[in-house]
C-alpha cells in the first residue's frame, strides 16, 4: 500500500478513510492535493468490516470518508455517527471506464448490474451511443448481501441472460472472478475522489472556524535593481511602480484584504484565511505571479503565513518569503501555524476551480438541475478569470470539454431550471441560423451576493 511519511501528516484536519486496499490507495494519492487533511486510513477485506472500522475511528477523526456507497450504507445502518460522514459516489466517469474495459475484453451485448440505478446506467449508455445493450438490474433489499449479489449475477450468467457483470462491490467482483464469470468492478475515478474530499473538507468544523483567521503575506519584487536599470527614464520607472501597485491593489481587493507598501520592492498583505483559500484554489496557485510576469516581465517572491495571532502569522510570512527567495525567486510558499510548509504554489491560475470553495447551496442547486460538479468547477473558473457571463453553446462546449450537441442538451436542462437565460443572438459571417447567446444567471447572481 502507498504510504506518506508520518511527519507530513502530524498536523491538519483528521479524516478517516475506509475501504478496500486498492481504493484506499487511490484516495491517499488524491489526498496529496489537500494539505489541510491528515488521513487515518483503514483497509478491510470485506464490506461487513466497515462498521467496526468506523466505530474505531469515530472518536479519533473530524470527518469520515468511505471509498464507496456500499460500506457507507452498511455502516450507517448499524451506527449512530457524531461526526460528518461521506462516501465517494459512483458517477458516469467510473461507469465509462468499466464499460470501456468490458467492451474491450468481452464485447457489450447483455449485462447484469448491481447497486447502480437504471437511470444512471441508461444515461451513461446514451452518452456512449450504446443503445442496444440489454441490462438486468438487481433490485433486492438494502443493505446488500455479498452472497445474494453473487447468486444474482451467477444465475443470470449461467442462464444466458447476461454475458458479463458490472458490480460496485469489490468482494463480489473477486468471487465472480474465481467462479469464472466475466465482470468489472466499477471504481470511482480520481475526479470523483477529489470532489468527495472537497465536500468532506467543507463539512468540517475546523475548516469553518479557520475562515476568519488572520493571514499575512509578504511580496518581494525579484531583482528590483535590474528592473530599475532596465528603465530608460525616471518617468518610465515611476509609471511602472504605479502600475505594479495598481495590479497588487486589484489582487488584494479579490482577497478583501489590506495592502501596505513597505518601501523598495516589498509589500505587506493582510487578509483572512477563508478569502485566501478561495482566491488560491485551496492553497494551490497564486494568480498574481502569472499576471505580473505577463504584464510587466517581472517576477515576485511571495510568502504567506498562518498563525494563532497576527504576530505569529507575520513571523511565518517572513519565513515563507525567505524560503521563496532561497528557491531562486518566482516562487510562493506558505508556512502554517504548526511550522509546516505548503508549496511551492502554482504561479498561475488553472483551468478548473476547487469545488470546496464554491457555495454549498449553489452546488446543491446545480446538481438538482443535472450539472455535475466537474462541469460547475470549469464554469466557475472561467467566470472568475474573465468576469464574463454570456456565452454561445459553442464557447461553452470548449470550456466544458464536451460536444456542442451535449452542451445544447445541458442548456435545455439549465433553461428549464432557471439557471441560464437566452439574452440575444450572435450574427456571424457564415450562413445559417444565428447562434444564441446564453447568460449564466446563476453565476451572475452568485457574484452579485459576494
């Protein structure tokens, strides 16, 4: 099993991770993107062991995450939990992977399926244009029994009503393999895991209490002397200083923070941890650095500090800045209250947005309308970057990474839910019907509340 050095997890929000070894392994890999978490993994050989492992962890962690819905359901039926409990759902992406592997190995004509809804599977087949597959669904009582699921699949396989099996239960997959039944275990993808970890983070008391914690930042212009010498006149140099300060003020405004020029090429930023977390995508990137290099051809060394007091945060910010300079400049580091170091951060903004930073009410509203969290994160990132709310279906298809046809289907759902509205038409040079322009009303309203 993959393991992270224990020192890396000596502080942070404790999260219990429960599942079979392979799934726990994958989840621990995904957790490397979440420096706020300190995982406590527990591996089982059989889903029935999940409640005992959950009971063992309940008083040791702040939140529990099961690697799948079955152990979660079994544990929920047997225990009363005093902490938030989540599981990694099986979404279309996991089904795509399993169906691809089955098609490659056995072909797709008839299947028996357990634990996944008919609607969920049929939607996936529709996306894949696989409309001629005959499917038999298990509809027995919950919680699921491994023996009962094996009997169900074995019966349909031996009777000829299915040629392969899709199961979400690893122990069922292992037993069917021993019995010679072609099958595929549907496991969550990395994206499913990341979304679940983001939700788990949102639910923790530590994360909520840290929202108002003071964060201090130190920004140092790299090689400021060389920058001065590169300017031909005093007027040019003073104009550049004003432009840099304006850019910094714009960045600090997104943080709802305060900026102070300390003299020379050094600046002090004061903000709160909640704002800093949202603007940096959960401590992953710092858009300021990329903008500075693009606009002025300059680089910054940047350090941010967390602390139990403003003084401690300032000391940690200076330590983080020193780390950035020693790394050669054009780096950003964070020193936490436990003296742990996060970084270096990416020096530009990515094309997706950390879903843990999106309003939970908005997430719930979007999912009710059929929009997945992965698509929502891409849209939020685009709007945050461009401050643009109006798009054609063709533009949205490029943002989402799907076909225009799929985008039109999404837009119909979002129109019905009142999330978008048609605000006009784009008359292009090419012949044909003009392209409709859709306004992302839900994003405009969310920005208006901020």
